[in-house]
C-alpha cells in the first residue's frame, strides 16, 4: 500500500503536508531504504516498482550505518557512525525524532516487543537504551572492563527473548546479555574471555543462537539464548589450521545471517573462503573457495542460494553458492565497490549497492538477469521492511 | 617493530629519488618534508581510497571506528615516518593490514601529510 500511495510521490507529500496527519502504510507494507553513506541521506525504496520514491536528508555521518524497523514496518531507526539515531517515518518520508547519543557508534537493535531501541557504541563504549516511540534515553550500560575503568567497543548487538539484548566487547573478548525488562534499571550478565577480539555477532533466524565472530583467532563463539547457563562454546575452532591469514581490508559483517539447508554459512577471516557448519551439531562441514575475503554471506529466503560479497580489492564481484551443491555457481560484476545485498521478501530478486558507480542494481536470483538499476549516491546498506517481522534483524 | 627502520630507510630513499627527478611542489615546501604529490588523477584516486577503504575501519571522516581516529589532532604528535611504515607494512598483532601492494612509499608519505593537515573537503 505504501508503494501504491507513493506511486505519485507528489500526492503523498501533498497529503502529508496538507492534511498534517501522516499516511500509514498497510500492515506488512513492502518498502525499504538504501543508505547514501557520503551524503547522510537515505532513499525510500519501493521494491514492487523497483523504484526510489523519495530522499530523506540530514541524518548525519552514515559512513557506517545500520537500520532496524518498528514492528508495523512504518518507522526505520537509522544508526549512524557519529552516534546519531534517527527515527524515520517511511510513510511521511521524514525524520520524526533524532538524537546524537554518542561520539561513535556501530549499530543497534530493537526489542522483540518493539518498545526499546538499543544502540551499540564505540565511543564512549557501551549500550544505550531508548524508548522506541520517543527516543527518550532510558538507561546506559557502559562497557567497562578490566581494572583501569576502560570502556570497550561494543559490537554485534542483537535482540534476544524477554526484553534482552546480547552483544560483544571487542577489546576484552566478552559477551554480555542485558536484561531490560525494567528498561530504566537494566541488569547485565557477563561472559568473560570468550575469545580474542569479537568483531561482530548475529542471532540465528529462529532467535535462539547468538554467534560472535572472532578477529584475533580462528573460530566463532556460540551462545544458546534459550539456555545461557550452558555458557559460550567455541565453534569452528582453528578453521584455518594454522595457515597464515591474509591481510584483512574490511571486517566481515555477520548480521544478515546465512542459515540454509541445515547449514550456517559464515565468512572466514583473512581467507578466500566461506565456512560451512552443520547448524545442529555445529561441526564444520567444509569451506567453499570464493573470489575474495567475504564481507556479507546471505541466504536467499528459500535457502537455495547463498550470496557473497567481498572486501577490497575484490569488491567488484558477487558470487552465488548453490546450497545443494555447496559450490559457487555464478559470479557477477554489479559495479565498483559492492557494499551490500538485500533480498526482496520472497527472494525472487536481490538488490545490490555499488558504491563507486553510484547505483543499486537489481538481479533476478533464478536467471541472474539484471532487471533494473537505480541511481543512488555512494549507496551502502539496503534494508527492506520485511526485516520488521524477523528476529535478529 | 623490526620493519620500522627498513621502511623508513626505503621511504627516505624513495623520497630522495623522487626529489631528484621531480621538482618539489611549492605548496609542500612549508612542511619541510619533501613529500611529492602524486598526479592530480592519482591523488583523487588515493583520497578516495583513504576515505572509503581506510574509512572502513577509521571512519570516512577519519574520526575513528574499529581503528583509531586519523584526524590532525590525533596524529599531531606521531612521527610521519612511523605512520608511513604503518601504512605500508600494517601493524602485526592488530587489524591494520599492509597497503604496500596498493601504494608506493611516496604515496604513503603523501597520505600521511594529507592526514596530518586534514583531508581536503572534496568528495
């Protein structure tokens, strides 16, 4: 419905402006945003029409950015590099609340009931919890570690059941669970020494498992959010088998997950490989050789394919892994500096941002045909509103 | 770091070499470092790389991310030659990778100069 309303962008703006009441998208409305990282703007996307329907500016430094959605998919919460948190109304195409809540941030999460937004900060290190409706600050959890009062960079924040958030601390290698059932007085449970330099984390689509990737050693950390008492356990330990790592020119991103065909597909650090692990036993099944060092490894919603993009200098390429065959079946060149990929709701299409060619390219995932190109200024993350109904996104 | 002196020597040698071949741009004379600017086209390419690819960790505006800030204030007290060595060879034991396959010593020296002065505003 949003798409149709926005079909005549003028009508929408006129309606929003004149009536001074906002236009609601229908429940489950199909829309999205693409981050324009160099200009601090987002474009509102209409996936059904393969079109951008408007641009919202003034969102600060989006050179690194992330987005979560309200449960009704109407509002996008945009987390910027400069600590900016902006609540954007996709229907009215404007920012409705904004706070610069830290000096340097990496991303955030929304609670499963949609009432709380938590932001992961590098500077000052910690997590801040906000009322999702008003962006009023409710509480802060400083990521203090060790004996000197240092604060760690917080990475890999995700929603967990019962008003909890889970995240990792880069420097000391810890995983913390914050219970925000009383959001003004959150409590923290800490798991120390989980591994060297966790750089990102994810919650599996079933909402159960938190996985943190390690930069400082070969392996990942698994925590059962249904039974955290069992403690963190190491998976894919020593996956490189002692061989020398290549230099890493961009950290992989774990959020967006790739669970498909009973496997989890994960980026290897410093290797041209996608790691495959059995999602029941958490034992390694294999490692698939790919074009470069993976950044995003994302499963098509039906689990039939996994799409991978790569770090500099291999960032002009996207590869497709066939899940049944566990090998690369297609290599595409969408443009220079591919930063992100996003599937449409059903996965018939994938939208890919090519930063240095200032465009978003739409592919058919069955035929690999190039269906459309949309102009965008230094585009990075693409986020469709189907995420509103998913855990861990 | 054992590679520091070697890279410093290499850098000095290459800067001296470059000075011998090219006239020193007058705008760089004030820094007194004898840094040679790359061609206009290459400069643009390098600045893009600094903002976008270095920016993956250091922030597109150099205010820091997983890697430290590279603003003039942050770099003020750091000797240029050690920064050049860090760019070329990385810092073992940290996430900083070597860039010597993508940048010459001259180009790394020029980047350090640009960072210490503050990156130009152009996009």
